[in-house]
């Protein structure tokens, strides 16, 4: 597995890693976090990259 610091996360649909190069826009969410929209080159759709997080940690 690679953990590329330039990665935005992974596509929720196909699980492909999405690099910074595919970032479209950033926006501030209601809770103050920064959200990102990116294009998935595999799905050819706008997606919200999902970070790999361990739930229940
Ligand atoms: Zn995808």
C-alpha cells in the first residue's frame, strides 16, 4: 500500500486513489471543516474523496 501525501483520498465508488491533480474545488462546510470535490478519472464523475480512517479507534 502506498500512502501518498499528495493524495486527496480515495473514490467512494471505485476506491481508486485520487491525487491532488484531480482536485476541482474546496469548500467550507457548515461544521468548519474543508471539503473537497474532485474528479475521478476512472468513474469520470465528480466525487468527494474519502480519507482512509479507522473507525472505532
Ligand atoms: Zn471512481
